[in-house]
């Protein structure tokens, strides 16, 4: 490495630059935080039921098979848009019923097919979880995913 | 081993190796479930298998970092560890927490967020253990000789602890949850862990090549500067599609392209030091792992990361097997190889013997690296096919997955090779077999 740069200069560039980029990152995070709360998500519609639904999503660690907004385990389908895929925008009652029946009928036991466990959710838990998925489907994700397949 | 208290590192490495074996075993089980999905589906569903696979990886890598620090800091500071007792207390907390978490996962007890599944009591245990560790090594550092290597290593480990605190924040708003979840996950592996990586590589280069400290430490500061300059705003490549503003598509794309730079510099660094250095260190296996670490990290984290990091590409590849391919080679190259390099280097000193089983250890390097490379290729092809069928053509997820069966079969095969390599490695460092030393060569004419 060139003689023009000394060790202490390199160290000072590291400290100064890192603090600068950390400050920019924190500032953009603050802005993004407000953007999420006020613009891209439905904060007013984040009901107790949606919050409970998120808790159920976590309690059973659904994310270690599924993805949500593309993050998770890639073993099972994306659920960020499952509400849309089930036609929930046009027929909310039908989509809710279909999602419930799907979860209640697992595992399918079909040979050679990935199996979803039976979590024995109560009717309220199913409703809460579906409320959470419906709420998530309305997050402004800059147009992702490219299509309904998720 | 110059200082008696460095012995602490031995127990950290031992614990790390046990979890390493568990991690690859559960990885193999998960790979098998992809091929035979009914396997264990009622007793141990895929989500729990994966949880054990990823969590034990993270915990053993951290145990390795702590062990490396307890070995390296006294050597650099030229004095004993401030309190060996505290180091053992810290290890006990981590082992109880780690074992508790893994056993809990098998029975479905967890907090359920990806990679942060640890129940609250384990998370608090991790914070307490980290505080004990930071106190202990910082005291050692302050009382002794202060070098750039130990300075950067400590900065990295302070960062690990500070950013872990975001794991305790879990808002109801999924967008906010994800915004801060990445403060732990991204800033660990593409930020402060890189400081740990560069510091340990610099230490190994110092010891194995004999190049002047001034030269090595200047490189070190340049590498970590590029790591944080790019890595902090590079978090933006996770902020494309989770409810965050559109400007992240620009910020994330530009800075994550720059994230390749520190990994490229590390490759140049290790090879330049080896060419420059005149030392013929007997531990050839440690040198192989150190060179392999920088090289595989450059491909896994650098090249494979770059491949899908631009927002226009990521729009289609996000959350497909492309990510899985990148994740496997990046973790193996950067952090698994790093730990195995320092283990290979330190174990002979900790056990007070010559570096035995050199050839066996190097065989394990090629088994694991070959296996991981093959796994990465199969998952990359799977991901590209998946991206086209699902994201471009709009075929449904499960229909696409069925068409990827051949790739998953080949991935399972490469997984078997990796597990085999891991077992050979553990055997090579722990069991003295024969004085299989590689003699110094005569210089060529």
C-alpha cells in the first residue's frame, strides 16, 4: 500500500468516515420510520386484532417456512400478498373462509408434497391472523411482488 | 500460548465445534426434507429444523469470535486476561442460554422472528454475557499494549453488542419491525462482523507471514473503513420492498455495489502479505483457511451479493433461492472459514503441541469448500429458474418448486459432502493422530 497514506491517517479516515455514514444512516432511518407510520402503512387500521395476529404469526414461527414481503425461509409461499391471491380485495368473506379452511385442513398428508403443520388455532386466532395478513397486504411496497404468484 | 489465561479460548472453541456439528446436521435434515417433504413433518416440522440450523450457526460463530478474542487480545496486549473467572462465567451463561434455546426450539418454544427466535430470557442472557465479555476484554486491552488489531476487534465486538439491543424491540407495525430487525441482521453480518473478520485475518497474516505490523495495520484500517462506508448505507438493499421510501432503491443499489470493495481488498491483502512475507510457518492448514476465507467471502458475499443487489434485479429475485445461494456461500466464506482458520491456528498452541493432522485439515477445507461451492451453484440455478417461472411467468410457488426437484437433490448431495468435511475438520483439530508435519521446502532456484 502506498507510502502516501500513513497508518494514523488511515485510522482517522476510518473513524471520521464511519461516524459520517452512521449519522446519514440514522437520519434516513428516522425519516423512513415516519414514512412507514404516516404514509406506507395503515397505522389507524392497526387494530388490537392485527397486533394479536402478528403475535400468532411469530408464536408459530411461520417465517421459518414462509416469506413475508420476501423475507423468510423460501420453503413455503409468500404471504405478504396471500390476501390478494385469495381474492380478498373483491370478496373478503370468501377469502377469509378459504384461508381458514386451508389452515384447518393441514397437514394434507399427500405423499411427496410439503406439509404445513396443524397449529390448532381457535376461530378468534384464525381471524386475528387473517386480519394481520389483510393489513400486511395493504402496505405500500413500491409495487412488489411483480405478480400475484408472490 | 504465551499467557496461561489464553487457555479460556480452548473451551470456547470446543463449545463452538459442538454447535458447528449440530448446525450442519440440522442443515442436512432440512436439505433432506426438501427432497422428501413427508420426513419428520409431524414430529419436527421444517420451521423448527431451520431455526436450529440458523440459530446454532449464529451462536457458534459468536462463540468462535469470543474465543478468538480471548486468544488474541492477551497476545496483542502482552498480558493475561483481566479475569479468566469472568470469561468462564460468560461461557456458562452462553452455554445454558444456547442449549436452552436449541432444546426449546425442538419443542416449539421460541419468539418466532427469523434469526431472533431466542426467548426473552435467552436474549437477556446474551446481553449479560456480552457485557461481561466487553468489560473483560476492554480491561485487558486498556491495561496492556494497544494495537490496531485489538482496537478494531474490540470496536467490532462492541458493535455486535450494541446493535443486538435492537433485537429487544418488536413493534406491532410489520414495516417498523422489519426496519429495525435489519439493524441487527444486516449491520451484524455486513457491518461490525466485517471488523471482526478483518482484525482476525490481520492477526493471522501477522503471525503466519511475518510481514511488518505497520504495513498490516494500515491495510486493516483501509479495509474496515471501506466496510463501514459501504455497509451502513448498504442496509438500504433490504429497504426496497418493505414499506420504506423509494429513495432506498438508489441508496441501497449504489452502496451495496460498494460493499464488494472491502471483500476485494481482503483478497488482495491476504495474497499480497503471503507473497511479501518471508516466514515459513509450519501451520499450512491455517494459512489455507485464511486465504480460503478471503477468497470465498469475496465470491459469496461480494460477487453473489452483487448479483442480486441492484433494485431492478432484486425486484424479481427477492425472496427466491438466489438469496439462499448467496446466504450459504457468504456465511461459509466470510465467517465459518474465518473461525476455522483461527481455530486451526490457535488449537496447537492451546494444546501445547505441534500442528498435527495438517493434510487431514486441508482435506476438510477442500471437502467443505467444494461442497459449499456446489451447493451455491445448484441453489443459484434453482433461483434463476424460480425467478423466471414465478416472477416473470407468474406460475404459483408450489408448482414452481416441484420443477426444481433435481436442483434440491443435487443440493442434498453437496450437503452430505459439507457434513463429512466438518466432521473431518473436528477430528483433525481435536484428535492427535500422527506427527504429520509438512517440512519446509528448499527455495527454488
